[in-house]
């Protein structure tokens, strides 16, 4: 069977499995819809959390970003892994002991205010939809290439699948679907990584292969060869960074504390029976996550080496088939600037702005670029988001491995999209409707609102997938920055400070969110040409501005709380109670 047939087979089988699980585990109550009834085993919850956590950014984009940024790309590894540890140790057990359904639930009760609850819902929706944009872009990329359909149609297919198991099954369906998705995505990530590590270094362990000697007789290690190859082409060394120390720190911290404020991950700790199970599932999830995250640097390095070896100085007429297949969907482009028919890869953009094609082909079959750049020797454009997906093709691995990677990429994107859609629907139906606008509704009516909210959210997510604002990992980094600046300070102070009151928390969340949104929008949408270090505040990029937004949130909250009355005694008692690690049964615990 050819690659496309195998891909249809693998993707079709995995989708059938996901939908079958959703039908089998259909939610029949709001507790099952929001927190899977609170009876998920810690190991299953750890796998579901890992799938929820390892989105399209982790599976599709992270290794691609690392392969082109080199040392600078490690901010994503440090921030996301460190952030999960921060979440697991600092917030999850306490939020589980509080025992409600959603993050706005906690903020509304802790800050004794429906206004605080509504502000938290708005923050959550902004963060979640920004995150979803990255997931749906990943879905579109996979479908457009592997199943030979238009990106728009691919996104619609993804929307339909998510609708089936998110709207029908709720958290109960999503949890067990995500267990299956984790198995698919980790197998799909590790198998090609092991194959390529053997091909490049003869070492079957990718983590060790990254530091091993390349088996080409040069005697160089992988990183040494990559450094020399890139320097010879005019790039900077792979193992040396170009970002300023303050920007590296800001991005890493924004990703860390943004992780700890992500609502779709936090809610996973409400699905286990006990507080101790929340800690256990956090440990299992960290182990499952580490399998992929420790492999990603090797995947990125191998991908860059193989890409250069395959493409640079190769006549276009002789280039491997994978290049032209990705070229057909516009995610790779080549412009023969010197008219020699040979692909030249060097620093600099091959054209002005985003690639634009005329829709016609030259006599050599090349798609015609309408906006080539002429100020540098580079003739190749490559979308960073395709490196993991294209890696097996570049390395000429068996067709079934290529099809497996397609199924894994979809599993990663859809698992996170489903989790995000659920927290959006839960926040709207539970926090806005039942707790604020329509307090008298029944459990059945609330479940109806939850499903309507999820369906509406899926439609908006589809639009964002068709019109993505940036690379997957960049979009997701913005979501983490927004979570860092808005939700994380309110949650952290809500647990560990008796003095922070509702006025401080509300103003802090609003200021942090607006500042971060404005900064990102200014540099990414209003004046993208000025998105350079000399124009950034304090040298901090839009990807790292969430750190500054969080500091602003903390400062404003503390300042306003100092001049306003302290929280009521029952709220202070609640805070003291959820901080008791073990032994005393909380009246709030379900």
C-alpha cells in the first residue's frame, strides 16, 4: 500500500477508536461532563494529562522550532517542562482539595465575587482560544499534506471528530479518548526518532544519539557536525544562542507560570477521587511527558541535518519526492534566483513576507513565487511546523512510519483541542449560566448549555485554524503568556495569601490580561516590522511578555488589596483549610 492509503487506514482506525470511546463513555450528568465523575485512576489520568498537555505545539512544532533556532529553542523545553513541575507541586493538590469543577469556580469562591468569576471566565476564554488556534493549524497541516485535502476541509474534519467526543462524552469521554491518544502520539513520535537515530548514529536511543558520533566517517558528534555545517552555510552555530539573557529568562518564566495557569490542565486534577491521587497522577504525567520532551532535541537536530543533506546543492529535478509534495501545499517553497536549477540553502528569507504563489508552474515544474527576495543567496522557504511530520520522509523511512506520524500529529492536536473546548464550555455553562446569569437552571439544562457552548467553541476554533496568526509553537507561547499574566497570579495568591481580596484580584487580572494582549497585538499585528529587540520593552519579546504582565498583576493586586478591607473570615478559613496537606477532611471536597 502507498503512503496515502496507509495514512487513511491509520487515521481512520484511530478516529473510529476515539468516537467509539466517546459513545461508550457518554456523559449522563454534569459531574461526568465536567470532571468525569471524579473517579479516574491516577495512571489513566496521568496519560490523559500528558495527552492534554502535549499538544500540536509539542508534537508538531517544538522540535521544528528547535531545529531552526538551535540553542535558543531550548526555552520551550525549559519553560514547558519546568512549568508542569510547578503546576504539579505548587497548585494541583490544593485546587483538587478545593474540589470544584473549574478554575473560575475557585476564583469566584476564593475572591467571594461573581465579578471575579466572570473576569476569570473571560481570561480563560481568551487564553483557550489562542491555544486552540495552534491546535487547529496543526490539524490543517496534517490533513492537507497526508490526506491530500485542502487545509480548510482538513480543519472541518477535525472539528467534526472533536464535536463527537467532546460534545457527547464531555470530560468522561475526553479522558478515556486521551488515554488512547497518548498511546498513539507517543508511539508515533518515538518510532521514527529511534529509526533516524540508528540511521544517523547507529544508536537506537535518540537521547543518547544526540551526543553520539555521526556514522559518516567524519568522527564528529551530531552537534559538532551540525555546528560546522551551519557555519559553512553562513548561519550561526547551532549550539550558540542569539537571544539576550533577559529575553531567555522572560520567555522561560512566562511559559512556566503560564503552564501553571492553564485551565485545561488544571481541571484534569479534579477528575481523580482523592488529593493523594492528584499527586500520583501528576507524577505519572511527568513520566509520560518526559518520554517525548527528552526526545525532541534529538528529533530537531536530526531533522536539520537530514534536511540540509537532502536539499542543499541538489538540482531541483533530482530533489526527493517529499520536497515537491510539501511544496504542493505551500509549506515549502523554492525560487531559483540565479537560474542554475540547483537549490541553494543559506541565511535570509527567499522572498518578501509570506510565500505567495502565482498558481502556475514553470517549465521545470516549480511553483512560481510572485514575491521573491533578491538580497541574499537563500532560495528555500520551509515552514517550521512541518519538520517533525516531514522527518520520516526526509530520512526515507518506511511508508507505515510516515502514516503513523500523521495519526500521531492528529492525536496530539485533537486531544488538546478537546480539553480546551471542554473548559470553555464548562466555564460558560457552569460559571456564567448556573453560577451567575441563570442560577435556577436544572442539572439537565446546564448539561444542555455545556453542549451548546462546546459546539459554538468548536466553530470558532475552526475559523482560527483556517486563519492562523503564526507558527503553532509561537501561537501557543502567546497563550501561555496570557495565562501567566492573568490566571496564574490570581490562583497562586488565592492559595498562599490570606490578604489578597476581591478588588485586588479583579483589577490585577484585568490589567495583566490587557497589558499582555496589547503588547502581543502591537508587535505581531499592528507593527510587525518593528518586532525586533531594539523596539521591545526591556528587550523582552512578545513570547516572553507574559512575565512582565504577571509581575504587573502581582503588583497591582497587592497594592489595591493593601488599601481595601481583607477577605471575610470564612474565606480566610477556606484558604487555611485547602493548604492543609493531609489528614483533615475538607467540607469542600467531593
